């Protein structure tokens, strides 16, 4: 039995493509990478959660209450 040859790896790749399709594999790999990154952050004790962006104050309106538009 021993090692896997290139032919074995091609068969495995073909089976994976048949089961998941070409569009689904990048999504799976992205989720897998995020999971590994999260695991490493948890093991090191540092968490770098992104801070939500600060809300910019609303610009003052041109119309003031009680004034008529021309």
C-alpha cells in the first residue's frame, strides 16, 4: 500500500469536486482558515476582534423648523 501516487491524489481531488462543486470549495476553505486563525488566537490568549467603526454625526439639515422653503 505505502505512499500515494499522483494518480491517487487526482482521484481524491476529482471525488471532492464531484461532491462539493467548484463554487463551494473556496467557501469551505475560507471557513476552515478562519477557524484555524480563531483557534490560534484562543491558544495564544490574544484576541484581536475588530472594533466597530465610530458613527459619524449626522450633518445638520439645511431646513430649520419654522422656516419656509423658497
